[in-house]
C-alpha cells in the first residue's frame, strides 16, 4: 500500500495476535474496524485449548522484551494491554533456557553481560570470536531500545552485514562446533536453519529474551480474552465462524470482502493476517503481476512441529521456572534434533502440565494430507500417539520416571494447517532466511492499494514479530507522517 488510505472502514482477516493488535491500534485511531475470523473462537495460535482441566498452550510459551521500556513492553502499552495481568517474569534462578547437549549443558542467563561471562567461562579458548559476537549483539540491543526502532519507516538496520547468514559469520570467526551449536538455538525459535538465518534475526531473538523473559500467568485463552476485551471496548467488531472467501477490487483497489456466508462487507482497506499463499486464493487471478505471483508461490515455509501436552504428578515433577531444550548436534555444530520442554503448574490439583514440541515434517503426514481435523481416521491417531509415546519415553531422560504421566493431547502440522490456514502447517509462516530475504521483505508492501499484510507473515513471527507487523500495517494505512505524530510510545 503506497499511500495512506481515504476512508474509515477497515476489515481485518484473522483474529490471532496479529489481527487483534492491528484492530486495537486502528480502533484507537478512530477507524471503524471489523475483524473476520473463520473459527468459532478468536485468538488463532495465541489461544490455548482445554483438556481435562488443563489449559494446553499452542503458540505462546514464552516471550521476551516485555519490560516497561523494552520494545514489546512499549508496544503492549501503546495497545493498552496490561502486561502484569497476563505475564510473569522468568529467570528467578538466573536461567531462562537450559540447553542440554550430549557433551555439554549450557544455561541461557538473564542478561547480555551474564551471557558474555557464561560463554567465556564455557569456551575460554574462543574469547576473540565471542568479543566480536558480543559487540554485535550489544549494538543490535541498543538499536532495539532506540525509539526509532519502532517509529522509522523501512529498515532500522542499514548495515548489510547483519543480513549475512549467521552460519557464514560463525565460519569466518572460526568458532568450535560446540559454540556454534549453543549459538544456533535462537535460530530454531524462528524456524530458520543457522546456515541460512540472517545475523539480524538471530540477534533480535536472542537480545529480546536477554532483555527480559516472560511466561503467561494463566493461559493463551486468557490472553485472547484480554485482547478481545480491549478491541471491543474501543468499539471494534469481531465476526466469528465466518471466513473471508474473496477480497473485492474495483480498478485494482480494495473495496470490500465477501464472507463464506455470502455477506458482502465494504472496506476502504483490508489487513490480511493470513499466509500470503492463502491471500492469493482470495484475490482475482489477475490482481497481481505474474512475477509477483511466482514470488509468493515459490516462498519456502518454516517447518512444522508436533506438540504433546502431558499431565504429570506435581509432587514428583514440580514446576520448573526455565525452559529446557534437549538438543543433538552433528560434528560441525549444526543442531540436528531438538525437543523443547516446558513444565508448568497445572490447573487441577495434584498434576502439572508438561508441554513438549519437536520438529515434524509436513511430508511425514502426507498420507492424511486430504483429510480434515477430527476425521483423519484410526491410522493417523495411532501414528500420532506412537510418536507421542516415544517422546514421552525420551522425556524420562530429563524428568525421571514418568510412568504415571498421561498424554492429554497431540497436534501435528496437519492440525496447525487446518486450524489457522497455514500452508504445510508452517509453525512460523514464511521462512525469513537470508536466501529468500528479498522475496519475504516484498510482502511488507503489497502492490494493491488498500491491502496490506500483518501477522507473522508480514515482518517476523512470534508475538513480538506480529506486533511489529501490526504497527507497520497501521503505518501503511495512515502514512508515516501521521504515524509519527499519533503513535506516542511513552504516553500510552
Ligand atoms: C507450536 C508453536 C509454538 C510457538 N511458541 C511461541 C512462543 O513461545 N513465543 C512466541 O512469541 N511465538 C511463538 N509461536 C509463534 C506465534 O504463536 C505466532 O507467530 C503468532 O501467534 C501468529 O499470530 P498471527 O496473528 O500472525 O496468526 P494466527 O494466530 O495464525 O492467526 C491467523 C488467524 O486467521 C484466521 N484465518 C485464516 N484464514 C482466514 C480467512 N480466510 N478468513 C478469516 N479468518 C481466517 C485463522 O483461523 C487464525 O485465527 C509459536 C508458534 C507455534 C505454532
């Protein structure tokens, strides 16, 4: 969208954290906003679901940089969402994440200074490389704290070296395989392999968790309720259980949408918080140039995951206030296998909730590609439960005896695909790799007046990436001049 829009009616497609945050900011700016959600409940990946009294998380396990003066904290304040009602800080034992490799356990501490100290203690032969890495990491954290990070148009990181793949940079620093593996973990958090992950994304993810790390106090459903409440108190309208079937254009400009129910809604602008390949299905065939269509169709997705939620005996397995990553690396330091564990207080007495997530390729589930959630049949259920039982067995290496544990639920890339319309069940949407950076960046500015992307496919994934995408969408709708005048980070 090249120019600010004229008019007040905005339709947002999707009610995940991207759609609801965009809706809140636009409502605060006195637009008439309607969010359209295909599911019968709002929240997308942000929402948790209930099984046997437990709130099982989907897409919010922990977030970084929610402190008052930190980037995500400032964005929450600008939305008017109370951080303390939803989140509690982690790191009471000075650990955010424990990385367990076969030959090394490394604890990610709670600040950049502590990280430097810990890395230098663990890798005393590699101080020269670590000095270079820490200089870069500090520079990027400094820029993330600068108000221009949230306000400036375009790229706040003009240094092209930041877009080099992290793996290539580590090659030039000649780091050991062991250090490479430790430094590789943040790339996994945005679903990009180290060898193809731009230095900037690696550093932004790592820096945000080192500013401060937070877990939900209650659940993703509560987080969704608070976002919806805020949107509705600003007079936003939420339509559920009725997806957008078509985006209407007149003379190449957005004029409205057609819903699955057949209803037509007028709009001066549409903000789509959906995957760009799904967006193409909603547009007329000739709405975009062939070269642009090819670019979108050729985008590579982040990989899928399988997630298992398990109830465990709380006396034997009390809550752990940090996350655990069980990781395997090859001889070059590339992480070949990883399982994320989070052990949280349960909601029912006597039990806690162990959530685990690990990579699962979409192709592993291709046999059921043409089925829909809840109707995939016995073979699928058996395969899914077989994988879950193996993962539960492996978890005993870390948590000890889990014989009385109970698998509450398992979801696969097919579940994610059907639930939020994510092609191939891509966990973090489009892959923001060095190799397809330009293609992915062109999504920030779609060539159709009145149409823009927000959500995890616009700028970056995760709660922080989605909020950055929402502010960017608002900037496109109201123009940079008004954006700088009206979005007051410190006065909200
Ligand atoms: C397993 C997992 C763990 C994660 N853990 C974390 C974490 O710990 N921390 C973190 O920061 N991030 C995490 N993420 C990433 C984070 O959850 C996502 O980046 C974020 O929630 C995406 O929000 P969104 O609004 O872009 O998309 P979504 O939440 O996918 O919302 C899009 C919405 O659009 C709706 N929709 C689709 N098509 C249509 C249509 N045609 N009409 C109407 N509605 C439509 C969908 O139903 C959905 O509700 C995780 C993701 C996954 C999958």
